[in-house]
């Protein structure tokens, strides 16, 4: 009877100790916030029903009152985008998995009653309570696996935040370029209208041919089409920013600075860019954590290969009114499944994680060089438009004006020169937009994230493969 008493006490103690574990849904967010702020200089906020929500709402309202800069837009999106807020829930999921890994399996209670036949008599009662006692030994290994995955989740979420900020920046610059292009297209159409009116009067006076008149009208109609496309592009990019900032209703009446910023005098410092990109890479940090997670999983699978579980407890049987009590032990006999498949899978995942880590480092180096060269090339192109093409066409317009004043050229030639000057201005806006987009991508890389979501796709693919496990189960087989 002492054996049963001690067993019950042991079970009660384990239940009490296991019940102390709790799940904090915002666990790890402070680490994510610190990493994002250190890499990107941005403060993130998690809307979770606290006093900070009111302060965030006040901050949001104050930012939206003024003409938005790119930094204001990014901060609004970080405060108000619900999809980003949903991403933070991944931290709660990973932390719940960590807590689950630290819990012992529930004990199993078994009861059976048998009646003698055919004469009947006193029924026999059998009671048993067992527990997977190997959990006590495997618990530290499971917790190490879950802790590694929790760290992986934090780096993955941090990377997604940096991806999001990069997307907001590029969308903002695209919208500014669209607004500026719309203004230029409106000016071009006005010039074409003026040119067409002159041409129409000349045509009615019989001074130009039908062909010249038709060509002039074709130019005007083409300008109207380009203007319509510019209007659509501006509306579309505005709605994209509304989605990113989480704005709707009256909030969508925001305004931005109307023009793209001019290029800074000094180019981006790109000395030793490969080393800086590798050191600050959140993608590489996440890939390294996947290697650690795969290694911990392999250690767990090797330790539990032959005997993944074994139950021990107490059995009580009442026969003829008296109780017989004794210990009970259950364990699988590893005749067919000796854990070789689970161990082999974990080893393969570790090898894959290693290769993905090194491949990612190569990709980061190549991307750093490519973005450096692209940003420099686009900077040179924009400077060429600004310093050579625009002044050249301004001179052409001035000279044409002088010839027009001297009655050596007609009004159509003067209007055409001004139209070409405006077209060169539009080309400069496109070059300036491309430069700022390339600069944003380079800044995103140096803040720790591959542009285009490549790092996110790699991390999500690895997480998906690990969650699935063989035949839709996770690697632990639960």
C-alpha cells in the first residue's frame, strides 16, 4: 500500500509543477522590437489592448494631420496595419509551443470491472494509473528544441517587419513619382491643346495640309491617353498606401509632399558593403537559427529513437473483496520501428539547413554588389538628366523663343520645343524614381533583409516543411 501512496504523491507533485507554466502571448516582442530598432531605426508597436494603444492612436492622429513624408508613412503603417499586427501572433504561437514542450504528459487512468459467469458472484474491479515516466528525462531535450524554434520565430518576425517597412518606402516613392508624373502629363496635354489650336487655325486658313493637321491631333490624343494612364497609376498607388497604412473613410484624405526629394549630394557609402550586409543580415541570423533548431531536433530524435515513451504506474485489483496492489510498467518493443526514419529525416533537415545557410550568404554578397552597382548607375543616369539634358532643352526653348520673336519660326515649333522639354522632365522624374527605389532596396539590405521577400520565402518554406513532418505530422509524431 505504501508503493501506491508514494506513486500518488509523485503524480500530484508533477501535476502541481506542470500547472505552473503559463503562456504569455506577447513573449519575445521586446526582442523583436529591439532588433528592428537596431537594424532599421524604427519603433514597432503591438496593439494588444493596453494603455499604449491610446498613445499609439494619438501618435497616429498627429502624424496624419500633416503632409506625409516617407518616414511618417512608415511609422503610421507600423502603428496601424492590421496584417502586420497579425504577424506578431506568430510569437504567441511559438511561445505556446515552448510552454507545451515543458509540460509532462497527462497520466492515464484505467478502470475495468468483470463479473464471473455463469453462476455470478462478486465482481472483480481493476484500477490502474500510469504515466509516461520517460517524459521526465526527455523534457530538457524537448524544451531545447522548442526554445530554438522560439528564437527562430523571433528572427523571422523581425525580418517580416523589415520587409514591411521596405515595401512601404518603395510604395511611397512610387506614389510620389506618380503624382509628379501626373502633374507633368497635365502640363504636356495643356501644351498640346495650345499647339493643336494653333494648328487648327492654320488648317482652317489653308496654310497646312491634312496630313500635318492629322499628325498634330494624333499627338494630342496620345497625350490624353498618357494622362489617363498617369491618373490611374496615381490612384492605384494611393490605394496601395491606404492598405499599408490601414486607412479608410476620412483617413484617406491624406496628402504627401508633392515631389520626389532631390538626390543627396553624396552617394551612399558602400565601402566593404558585403561584410556590412552579412553582419547585419536578419536573413542570415534566421538561417543560423534554423540550423540550431535542426540540430536540437536531431538530438531529440536520436535520444528517443528506440523507446520514445514508456509508462509506469500502479495497478490495484480487487478479488473476492480484498485488494492487491502493485507496480505496472509498459514500454514498446522496438522490433519494427527503431526510430531510423525520424532520425534520418532530422539529419537530412540539418544538412539542408547548413546548405541553405551558406547559399544565403552567397546570395547576400551578390545582392549587395548588384544593388550597389544599380544604385550608382541610376544615380549617374538621374544626374545626367538633371545636369545635361534638362539644361540643354531649356537652352533649346530659349533659342526657339528668340527665333519666334524674330519671326523666323512659327508658334508650332515653339510649342513643340516646350513639349519636348516637358517630356525630358518626365524622363527625369522616372530616373529619379528608379534611383530612390534602388536606394530603398539597398537600405533594406543594409538593415538586414533581402529585398523582394526572398528571405521571408526561405524562412516560411523551412517552417512549413518542419511543421508538416512525415505524413502530415510534426517531427515529434504528435
